[in-house]
C-alpha cells in the first residue's frame, strides 16, 4: 500500500505541474526579460570610423577593428599591436605595453619595421602593405595598391597559360654552394615558374645534391640537365657583376659549345640584374613588393619576344651585365607615393 500511495502522490504532482506549466512558462519569460540588466543585452556591432583592410592572402598577420582602435596580431613573432585613434578618449587615458602587446596612437608620422623572415608566397609578401597601412590610417591606399598588383599578376598568369598550350619549357632553378649543386625548392620560386607558363624539372629528382668533385654525381646532374630548356642560377656572388657565363660554365663543368639546350639556345639567367649602392639585390626589395614584374620577366624568359626588357633577370648566356640603381634614378618627388607598375595585359 505504501508503494501505491507514493505513486498516487507522484501522479498528482505531475498532473498539477502539467496544469501550471503554461502559466509558469509565461511568467518565467517575463521575469527573464525584466531581470537581465540593459548592459548585459547584446550590443550592436561597433561602427568602424575610417578605412578598413581585409586580409585575403597573407597568413602571418590579422587585423581586427573596433570603433576607435585596431589590433594587429603578428603570427610571425607572436606579438600584437593596439593602435588607438588620436581622436579617441582611449588614446588619452590608456597606455598598454607588455612583452607581447604594444600600443601606439595613430596615425604615426613615420615608423620602421624590422623583418627577419618573409612569408612563403608572393601574394603573402605583397599584402604586407596592408599591415603597414594600418599604422598611418592608409588602408584605402594599401587596398588599391594590392588590388592593382594582384589583378595584373592574375591577368599575366592567364596570358602565360595560353602561351603554354603550344609549348611548355622545362626549367631548372639551381644553386651552387660549397661545391654542391642543388635544385631550389622554395615554393614561391616554383610557383613563379608555373604561373609563367613553364614546368619545373621533375620534382622527384630535385631533393638530391650533386658534388662537383664527384664525376658520377656530375654525370647524373648533367643527365637531368639534358631535359632542361631554361636554367635559372641563383648561386650567391659577393660581386654579382663579376659573375659571368664563364663562371657558371666552370662551376657546372660544361663547355661553351655544349649541346645542352639552355646553352645552345642561350637561356641561362640570374635575378641579380638590379643592384643597390650597398651591393644588395633589388630582388629582395622591389621584387617582393611587385611580384607582377617578376612574372612579366619570366614570361619573357620562357617565351621571348624581344619586345620586353627584363627588370630583375639578366641573361648570362648573352653576357648581360648588372644595373646599379641609386637615388638619382628616382624621377618622382620624395613626398609623392610610389605607384605600382602594371604591365600591359589583356
């Protein structure tokens, strides 16, 4: 009987609860609506004052925008930067500076960036103009420059793809270091070759090193080069102007009258054509910021027309020398921003 009484009580409670539930539900919702403080309710998304940059291709930094501030997160060094607009109350009252975050009141009049490593792809490299633009509120300008560069690059790449339907040259991008020849494996260099309508030498053999003092090694190396139409030699030279065709042929142990296609067709190239006053290669400066010019060079290298003068690449086989660049070559005013160079493309 005790069990039956207990079950009866349980049933009464359940029925009572079911009867009261609609009213309780309405009361609970009303109570919740009045109990939540106004400051806890969802606030509308902040309206960002000023220009905005969206990161499209770069993977090593991100930009976050608030109403009167920006935060840049640099994945390369793990640091973040809080940029506060000089018109905001936040800028007057707040100063953050820790080991991982620094704050600046923007726009800055001038600043410098110290880089020890560069992103992998050329679009990633070029898009860092957006990173720099945030410090001076120049996002609109940075967006316009990057869009022009990317649009021109993609157009040139499409044009190169049409050229390669007839013939796709085989390219060896190689380097000579401490008596060893190797094939360059940097992904950005290989992508340049592909986008310019050519084909890199078989990737399955590029992991090997070839000792110039070992005859068997060099035989194997030469056997690979027999399949190559174009050679790009990125061997380091302390004095680039002194690195000539004879230097390359001696290092690779090949004669001037060799039957290699790249020798007979005179297609042996280096990217050290433009040299600054301090001896630095413009390849590591201008070429990084304007990859469309590199692509234009390589299209001419692979599909020569004779109507285009390369900017960064010089032809060793034709004894082409280097070009020394200096401030006197700059025709624009120092106060005028540099415009990206876009190559003709349809």
